[in-house]
C-alpha cells in the first residue's frame, strides 16, 4: 500500500518546525536567524534551500482548486521560502503562478524558475515571451532548457534574453540518470549558471560526477524528485524516525529526506512538489537549524541502505 505524505507526517513527530542551534552549521551555509541560506556561486546571491515544485499547479481557472495553492504560496513566503519551479509542459501552472503571485503581491519575494517547451512548434523567442506573459513578470530568475529538448537552438535564445537583463540565470534540466552525461558536457562546455537534476537519499547517481563538477565549475544546482521516483515514504513505512534525527533538528520523514539533499555542498535548493500549507510548514523545517555534516550524511546513507 502506498504511503501518503500526510500519513508520513502523522507517523513522525508532526509538522513542527525544528529550530536546531545554528552553531554547528558548516561554514558554507549562511544563516539568517535559524533559516539556512545557500549561495548561487555565479552571483553570490543567497536563497532558502527548500523551494516548491509546481508540476501539479495546472488547475486552470478553477477557483476551488486555486484556493489551497494561493494559501500555500502565501505561507511559503511568510516562512521565508523563495524558489518556485514550473515549466511550460505543466499545463496551466505558469499562468496559475502568475495570477496568484500577482494577487498576493509577492513577486519580489519569489525566485521563479521555468523551462522551455518540450512539445509542439512554439519555440525560441515566442516561447520565452509566452512564459513572461503567463508568469506576469518582467524578469524571470531562472530559465532552463527542459530535458535538453532542442538545446542547440533554445540555449542561444535564452542567452540573448539574459544579455538583455530579462533572465538572470540559464541552464538545463533533467530528471533522468540517463541524461547525466549530457549534463556533464553542458557544464564543461557552456556558460550556464543553473542546472536541475534528480538526487535523493534513494537515488544518489548524480553525486558521482554531476554534483562535484557543478561545484567545481561554480554552477548552482536545483534538485528535483527529492522524495524519489518511487516514494521514499513507502520505503520507510512502518519505521520510526531514527534516534539521531533529533541531532540535526529533524521531526518528520520529509525533513530528513530534504536535509540529506540540501546538506550536499553542491546543492543549492531542493524543490519538492508542494500544494498544501501543512507540507510547506513541514518542508521549511528542513531549512531550519543546522545541516548534517559529512559523517552524519554517511550515517544517513548507511541507515537507508540497511532498511
């Protein structure tokens, strides 16, 4: 039986935000009070390392469906969250985010990342302008070539818009291990500042070459599929949080999975799909207090692999 996120939260210690002491945080993590920040290497800009993935925000004009998303975005910003990731292929997600951020007046608080279309004939400048129109913004923080589709033609277009000051960071995304070689080639041979790749406690392949290379080249890294393509919550069903979880300020499974990810030195932000206020409250707890050090990360891996 599949374990839902709500069941996982209830099975843990609830949704309380863990406020661990910041004194033990590694030096590469800046602190704002108890909220961890991580740095985008190319600019020095600091952002909260837990964001929101929005591939299920494509609810169109349905106000009943928009209401929890509006509440989620408002709470996200209230807690210090910044990064929202979307894409042209996520149905009406861009338009919904554009409308809701405008209604809430929170555009300046958000770091919005979107991606080029994967299907159809709308490409290049027309596709880029469409994203600006739907998101109701004059500047997009990050724009990625989605899954490397048409990258030879799309990346130069993104670079032109970046030169005009309309896009701040460019790069490419993938959620497949099979694309890691292409990501390595991109980092080594193109001027990109931001990539998106899959990584989790149960899927550590990108830590072999992609993440170290990104760190060496000063490329910021967004992590998708942070709870695994097959749910990590299923993997721990029936288990209790390990006793050492409290040492790193973890009070739920979601926080444990996220803290593992964002404690990797190369990772800038993880983007769990988030449509409920209760999940925002829980997820942002992973950006509080301190992060596990190298020895603690190894213990987390060994513990997970032993289950």
